[in-house]
């Protein structure tokens, strides 16, 4: 991977997710605790499917959808997402009892992530990322408070010479406890010190000046709107329905983007220390 160019796409607004039907469970991916899998679908596509019945639950899938929409809107690469319908009958041909139980618990809509064949995991010691792109990724992770982009687990792929962001289920963690979400918008991103791209990043203030205008409230709401209703129905009882949950996510993100003085200086201090 060359370090001489920025790996940006033309920004695009989030779009509703297409729906496919899973027709064959191909292979479990046992690197993480949620046991995602490679699955073939009725559109002839191959996807990494993350299941609603996994330990991380639906909120991890909600975070994946919202973060993908926001990343795309600022010009970062993320694989395409779909809603993958899983029939309980898919479990019948699986000999592994753990997988059988997961598929049965996940009947209905799950998250499908476009499988990037022959992609390689990002290697911090070997792969070079230009300062503009590195700063954009660090800034983006600070906005969504992604706790999982470290040297130990970069969650980045190299595919056809480009850098792709994956696995955002650990972001937007404030939604796991709405009672304690009050200061989420202004909370410092303390995980920045361990961020895999911090040492390669250029100015994070410049990244904010360039990228924050690409996430006005209407774009944030489009990203949140892409989350299927089914993944929001069992949220906190204070919400009257899925649209109220979406509004709560959007409110935190809007405030965070509008209040960089509460978290952006800490990013620059961390960058100065590496």
C-alpha cells in the first residue's frame, strides 16, 4: 500500500439497505466473540453476516449501520451493507450445536457485510497510510467513539490497494445505557492513545474542519434512518418506537459534531505525544 495518496472516495449520502435472503452458511469466523459467518445469499452475493442472536446483540448491528453511513458520507471506504434474512431452517444442515443455536436465535433480519475476497488485514508495521487519511480515520472514530481500532485489533482491511474500515459494532456504546448517555456528546475519546493510525495522522483539527461539514443534521438522520425498525423495537422503554430511538442517536451525534472543543483538543495532545 502506497503512502503517497489519500484513500478517499467521493462522499455519498447514506441509502436504505437492500434485503437479501441467506441461502447457505459457508464458514464461521471465530476471530471475535460474536461468531459472524460467511454466508451466500439469493442475490448471488457473499456476505459476512453478523447475527442478532450473538452476544453483542442488536445494538452492535445498529452501530454498524450508522457508522457505515457516516463513514461513507465523509469519503471513507466501508463495505456495502444489506439486511440478510435468515430462516431458522438454515440451522438444520449445520453439525455444530453452537452454530445451530445461533442461527435459530437469529431467525429474521440480520446484518450482511459485503465480503471482500482476498482482502488482507492491515499490518501496522508494513502498511503505510498517508497523514490525511490516517487523520480522517482517527477523527471519525473519535466522533463515533469507536473503542476498537487499536494496534491489537486494527479492524482495517487492504483491498485492491485501498484502505477499508470494518467492524464498528463497538462504537456508539452510549446506547447500551441511555441513563448514562447524557455526557456522551462531549466525552473525550480516551482510546485515541491506542489508535492504530494515530502515529501516522496529520492534523486532527484540519480533519475536523474538512469533514465535519459533510455531516450536517440531515446526513446524520439519513444514516440513522437506514437502521431497520426490527433492531430498534426492543430498546429502552422510554422510547415510544423506532423513530424515537433514531432521534436519540442523531441528537448525540449532532451535539458531538457541534461541540468539538470538548474532545478535539485531547486528540491533538495525544498526537503530539506519539
